[in-house]
């Protein structure tokens, strides 16, 4: 009966920490925000969501029983062409507030992280328990880096690279205008996965004994692998769209996707690229 009250009290405590961080956390500089988020049941998996408009996200798995969030606003680096130039001997006052917001549902071990910074980049460093699933998204001025985490990863970077190392579980990862680099220690044998980019290399390393059905497509690149991939022998069947009776056109399309299997096949792993190569590597391969 007291859980809603306790949850509300925790939210107020987080907000108070943000507003009075310099007093509550004297060891931190004025440009940093650092929040420790307690978990309702540290023995259960954690779910963390961090979505930014501008900035980078770094997530590290560790042997801890809480989630630690650190945020830092980037200082002004260079003048913009449209920036108003002040007259006289005026000095710039650094705008270092992050607008960091953390919401936690302790009953479900759910943590949501965001900032209210629309244009100024904010860089997040998040330390989580090893068994944590992640939903990470950033649009501009930053990369996404994850290491040492086991869970379900949903990662999307529009104008930066994505690097996932020493991870276990499953991943859906997209880097629109950057490189996508992924290294698995173990995979969830029943989970489908997807890796895509528009203008960057896709490079994914799997355990040697992984079982998967591959779906591979790149418009302006090549696909390389040191796995023994059993390519699908039959050609894809054309699809027909006949809309002539509705005033439309008669269209025939043949899919350019190449399909194959690793170690007899398993869940589907999709690889899609437009301007870049795809590398599907075997751990320990030469």
C-alpha cells in the first residue's frame, strides 16, 4: 500500500539532488551531475532507457546493485556564424547545466534518463549492473558506446558511431551515418537480431558456435565473413504488384537480399547497409 508514496518520494529526492547537486555532492565540479539510483530488487534484471537529442552515451556494466548516472554539458568550443557578437570587454559565462532528468520505477527496476538540452550536447556516462537491458538513442554530436552488459540492446545513433563490446544477449543496432562495431561474448540462442547502417561499415563478431540464418544486403559495398556460410541455393522469387485494374501499374520486383545459414541455422540475423561493407566475423578467427 505504501509503494506509490515511496516511489513519489524517490522522484522528489532525485529532483532535489539535481537542484542541489553542488551541496549534496561536494566532490563533484559544478559542470557535473551524478545520481545514484537504487533498485527495488538488485537480484533481478534492470532496464535502462536513455534518449538524447544531442550528445554521447557511454554505458559500462559492473558488479554493482544500483545505476549510476553522470552527465556533463559540453562547453562552448567555437563561435557559430549566426552567433551575436557582444560589444566591449565581455567574457563568456560557461553554461554547464545539463538539465539531467532520471525517473525510476523501483518495482520493475526500470530507469529512464533524459535531458532538456535541445541544442547543447550533453554526454552521459551510465554504470549499470551486468544484467541490464538497454534502449539508447542519440541524434547529433555523439557516439554510443556499451561494454560488459548482458541483456537485450536496442541502440540507434543518427549521426555518430555505435560500438558494443564484450556484450551478451541480443542486439538491434543502427548507425545511420557512422560505423557499427559489435563484439559478442555470448548470444541469446532464441533471439533474432538486426544490424544496419546507411553510410558506415558494419562489423560484427559472433561466438564460433553461433547458429543463425543470415539475411544480407548492401547497395554500394561487399560482404565478408570467415564463417562457413551455407548460402541459399534457390533464387528469390519475384513479387508482382498488379494494380492495373485500379488505374495503377504492373510491377515486378526481385529482392536483392542474399540469404544463408551458419552452423545449420537458427534465428534470423539481418544485415543491411547502403554505402559500406559488411563484416561477419568468427570470434578467434584469423
